[in-house]
C-alpha cells in the first residue's frame, strides 16, 4: 500500500500523482499476470496436443503390420515396432534394440545393406532387397524402403526403414523360373525333334566324306606308302571330322540344361551359332539365309543359350512360313543395327504369307499357332526370354509386301549390368 505525505504548498497535487502511478502499476501487473496465465494455458494445451499426436503415432507404428525401425549410421537399432520384432523372431525389444542390425543380416548381403545405409545418410531414399537370418535361425527375404530422418538443422541423424517379408514372393519367382526353364527345354527338344531329318542329312555329308577319303588313303598307302597326296587327303578327313563335330556341338549346346549365366556377348556370334543349327533345315527346303551385320559393336549382357534359342525359334518360324507360301524370293534376312545409343536391334524378315491384323495381336499368346503341328509356345517363350534380358520383342507386317519382320531390342552391354543375382 502506498502512503502519501501532504506538503505545505503542493501537497494535493503530489497525492494525486502518487495515486495515479499506483493504479497504473496495479493494472500493468494484472495484465502481465493474465498474459502469463494465457501463455501457460496455451503451452499446456500445445504439450497435451503434442503428447496426443505422439501417442497416436506410436499406436499407429505399433499396429503397423510391416516392420518399422529407426537405425543409426553404424547399424545400431534405435527403435523397432512389434511387427519388426516378430519378423526377426525377437521376443522383446531388448533382444534387438541397442544391437547392430548386421547381427541378423545374412553375411552375403551385409555389403549391399551397408552401401544402401551410406546412401540414406547421404540424403537419398532407397529401396532394396536383402536376406536375413532371424534370431531363431530362420532365413527370410525382406524388402526395405529407407529414408533419412533429419534434425531441425537439416542434418541426417538416423535411418527410417519400412520393411516387409517377401519370402513367399521369392519362392513363387523361383518356381516360375523353374517352370520357365522346363518349358524352354521342352521347346528346344520339340525343335530338335522336328529338325532331326535335316540334321541327319547334314551330318551324313561330312561322315561320307571322311569314309571316302579314308578308303582312298588306305588304297594309296597300299600302292605307294610315300604318296604325297595321302597327307592332303588326311587333312580333308580332319576338316570334315571337325565339321561334323561342330554340328554335334551346336546341338548339344542348344539342348544343355542349366541355370542362365549372364555375361558379355556379341550378337553376331549368337546369330552364327544359331544358324549353324538351323542351316541344314533351310538348305534342305531350298531357302536361303542372308545376314546383314552392323558395322558397329553389338555387345549385350545375357545368357548365350537363351538368346540363341530366341533367334533359332524366329528363324525356324520364318523358314516354315516361306516354305508354306508361294513366295518367289525364298530368303530369310537377318539384320543387326546398333546405331541407336542404348539398344542393339535384331531384325528377322521373311517373305512368307501375311497374317491378318487380329492374328498379329495374338501371335505372342501361349498356344496360339497357325501351324497344324505347332505347339504355340515358341514365341511366348522367346518374348519372356527377351524381357528377362530387359529387352523387347515385337512383330510388324511387311505389307504391302509379303511376310513378317520380328524385331528384338536388347540393351547395349555398356549400360546393362549383370542383374541375375
């Protein structure tokens, strides 16, 4: 409480001023108190809202059916939701939280996981697949979407990973791959069965030459052991034997059964190997094969046997189409083109009959065939092989001329990686 002192001359004025100042201070303090109370109330509401949001977020993460984890740069697990604990067979958070994620990652995939972690802490979003061995020894395939978590200064402090189990999908892919291999082998066996007569005829030529030259050598040796022409004849025997061996090797290589091995391949060599198998059939039907190679390198990444099978399937279809038509020019033309920056193109053209447009749309469908004894699986298998090599297979009509042109596009080797793993 303020007290005032009445002075002799200006006492009344001084008392009024003192009272006004006291009233001003009292009101200012009251307003400050109200502001502090309002600010405190707002802070309490904000903290309550933030706590509610954090609780809802934790409930969402806890009930999320996919694994949600937060990880440091060295691989230490900072947090993991119940779905993640179940995925790695952990009974309680303490089994994995605070420990390294590399404790459960398969040794074969530690390097790729570490590489992806470095990318996330560099600020990138990544998606990758890897294998784990759970705390109970179970092997699982996982797919992770990882993103960086940043502090208020924008620095990456941890990795947020959303992970799902793709083991069933991987098993399905393996079964599909096995089924595809079996279909591929069946197609090759069917093709070789249809080409048996032509191959037998082609093998008969070098074998007959070997027999004739050998008999001639024996006769000359009986007449003159030092006859110089015997050496010449024996050289021809060797050449014909090598020719027969090449034909047999081509057939064996075509029928080999095994997992695909992706490596750098020259398309020109693939075409030559495929033609070595199919030439006997084309010659027996009086159909020529013309190859127009690209002047530029035509290297691709892939499996030689599978890509040769594609070329062989298409060329054999072309031969059969020409043989069953009234075409005046009986030639299959194989052209390679590498003028595009990223693609090697193989064009296989025939002069057979034209197909109606609706049949062109169906030509790659399983079991669709225009041949009386056809299986309708050659072209579907060929397309699946090309697509497995990240390429494309399509067909166009040669209209108004006769025949079709099959176009195979494959990525150039300098851009394509060996992704079979």
